[in-house]
C-alpha cells in the first residue's frame, strides 16, 4: 500500500510478490489517459493520414480483431507517426 506523505487515502494498493525480484505493476498507471475515449483517440490517429478510406478500414480491423488492446494499438500508431512523419 502506498500512502501520501500527508496521510489520507491510499494512492495505490498492489499485491505482494510471492517470489524474489518480481515487478509488481498495475498497467493502468502507465497507460496514456490523455485520450479518455477510444473514438477520440481514433480520430486523432485518423487525422494524421491522407487516405481516409484505407485508414478507416485499418482502424476498423484493429478494433474488430483486438478490441481489448485497441488503446495500445493506437498508441503504437501515434508513436510511429511522430517518429516517421
């Protein structure tokens, strides 16, 4: 349990590792939450491409095949767009 220095409600609660050297991390802490809705995030990525038909088809397929990981897939796309304009 991680408590703020001033006291109050816990900042985070993580289970204890059963073994030695295991990283305990809640993936929610490292997630990019600047785009709260997937639709908004998709729109940001979509606007970076010229061929609207192809990117719409690609994003539709991503959402169909990887609905659980769509946010992470969009993050990879956005990082690639920024790295290779």
